[in-house]
C-alpha cells in the first residue's frame, strides 16, 4: 500500500509538471513560457501600466492595458464614493466602467514602492500617493493578468484588487475627518 502511495504521488508530480506553463522539459531548470506565464519584465510592465493609468490616464493606454473582461474591486474606493463596503461587488464591473471612472479623475501622485510578488498570472505591488502637506496615502494593489492573444508581449490586466487608507485619501482631497471620542 505504501509503495502505491509513493508511486501515485510521483505520477501526480510528474504529470502536473508537464501540464504547467513551463518550457519544454518541465519545471527543473526551465524558464516559464512567456506566452503562458508572466515574466519579471511583463509583471513590471503591468504594474507600471497600472501606475500610468492612475497618474496620467489616457484612453489609448487603457485600451491597450486592460482586458475586455476587466473587473475592479476596492472597498476603499466604495467608501470614498459613499457606497456600502462589500467585497463581492466590484466598484468597476467592466472595462468601460473603469475607463469612465478613471478617465474623469484628476491625476494621482502614485509611486510604486515595490513589486512584492508575481507568478504566472498575478502581480502584487505596494504604492503610496503623496498629496503634499503631510498627506501620504499607502496602498496595495493586486493585479490578475490574462493573455488572450497568447504572445509574450500581449499581457493585459483582467482584475484589479486595490485597498488603501481611504480616510487619509479623503483628508488629502480636502475632506475633514473627526476621530471618535476617547
């Protein structure tokens, strides 16, 4: 029985290695196939593209960078808009909604602090936005990528998950925050 369990585990490992999006020969010593798995350069390009949409939005960049089935989730944005916090309902349920919303916003001084992690389809970055006068907002964004064209340089953002200090943001754009009593 024990021999069977070991053989089954080995077969599972070997078959999953060959099914993974790695180059010929499996995982060991191989680079990922850049048409099926994000590379460091592609992950960086997506993170910097996201930053560009926030700092200097253009319709042309949004069309190129965002997948047709884009969805964007952020309870931080919902709270700023006065909507109920709900992690299951997107703030922008489509590419068109994101483009209309972000296209109407003023530039935000967002700087990428670090790209903390990436894998075949995901990129996670930390950022801050310094609005001046001590108004610094910290945030984290997780991007999910897709590659409908299947080429190394055709990765697009298909999902955005962003959270940040919405009270600090509210103050930075002129709102007033009264802390609860002690």
